[in-house]
């Protein structure tokens, strides 16, 4: 069967709320003052969100994730190359997981 | 912010630069796209529903959650729960899209709001990293978003077509591509000791939240708490100076 009205409604509903949230953040930022606390808050969001994305994956992962994170950071600090850092992280986590599992 | 809206050539360059910048994370998006396609077939979605959901919802974590709730009998489909789950999983985008506002001109907000559709964790991260270097543009953001959209859609379809022949991305370490890229981006955003406390607070809040609740709440909680601490410390320091 192609689809059902229920499935279309569910998917459209999911799409609408997702789009509404994405647009809301953007539009709300326009209402915030351009200086003072609100501006400082917006400036600090990117670093805080990235730290919040990375930290649980590294800490709750295991030995492989911790070693790979250290290797990623070292390669990035030395080379400033994002792709090299990413490739190092993936290769390290792959190798260490093999060693730990085997 | 450099004025890249001036010439169409430079806008195209920015679009392609944004797509290129997102290649490292697009690899990971593709790996998860394959898995989602496989699972979507297993959950009983039709090909039409797969295309429609990936094209319109276009949000990986929300789509994975949706597969858990999906039922093959239309009458039993929990529409309210599916919509609510998408809302909750995507709440973090409030923070992400708010930080993109400076890229856009003061006027013409409606178009900007619609363009937020193409914002994902991946092209957002690349764009704010570029903004921290005094670069970044709407075209750069859209280039990364277009690449992520194509990577997601194509691999969803391949995964759906292949069925269960796909491995777990974790087996090849590909699950770590997100973490490694975001970690490198974070290090690239370091501007001085003032960043240390907010980042540590964000990391700790996220770790504790991830222990307590499932899903993507840790991103929202860590992002809000860490950025508020950063803003508080910064405004207090400035108040002392003046």
C-alpha cells in the first residue's frame, strides 16, 4: 500500500512542529536585545551546545572513545585540520574497539 | 560578517564551501541514513512514507524515535505521540537557530525563518565555527544543509532498498565521526580562558542529564546551562571593569 491518511497526518505533523521550532529560535533571536546579557548569552550558546554534544559521548562511551577523543584533539591542535582530526578519531575508535573486544 | 550577498559568484562559492566543509560529517550522516532506511523498512513504512518523512521532517534523531512508535496498521498509528516526540527531540533547535540570526540581514525575516528548514546539527556546527572566525554566510549554511539533505535522503533510500544487509555503523567506528568532528570544532572555537568554565559546566550538565533521561535532552540542558553561565560571568566581568 502506498500510504494511509493517518500516516500522512503523522508525517505532516512531525514536519510542521520541527519546522516551527527551527523557525522560532531564529525569530526569537530577533526579539532579544543586541547587547548586554542576552547578546552575551547568544554568543556563548555554540560552545556550550558543542560541549554538551561531545561530553556524554566521550565520558559514557568507554576506553575506545576516551582514547579516540584524546587522539582527535591532539591531531586537531597540531594540524588545525578538521578532516584529519575526524579520520584519526574514527580510525582510533575502530582499532581500539578491535583490540579491546579481541 | 563579510558582505557575500554582493555577487552571485561569491554566493555560489560560499554554497560550495559550505558543502565541502560538511563532508566529514556527511559521511556519518550517510552511515546513519543507511541504518534508518533499513529500520524504516523493518518498521513497515512504505517507500512513499520514507521519502515523505525524510524530505519533510529531515531530522535524524526524531526520525529514529518515530520508528519506535510506528505501527503498520493505520488505525493504530499514534499520531499525537509521533508529533509530540518530534517536538521534544527537536527542541534543541531553538538554541541552534537563534545563534544563526546574525548571518541574516535585518529585513526579510520570513525567508530566513523558512531557510531554517535546512539547518541540521552538522551544518549549524560548521557555520558557527566559520562565524567564530569572522566568516560564514547564509549560502555557506545552505550549502552544508543541501549536502546533508542529499546524503540523508539518498542513503535512506539505499538502506530501504537493501533491507537488512547493512552493518551497524559502530562496527566501523563511524558513530564516532560526529563526536570527533564536533570535538575538533569546539577546540577551534576556543577564544581564551573565559570559555573554560561555561564549557565545563555545559559538559557536566550534559553528562548528568544523559544519565538521568534518554534522548537528546542533554544537548538542550547542557547548552542552556553552559551558555547562561558564560553570559553571567561575562556580564559580571564587564560590570567590574566599568
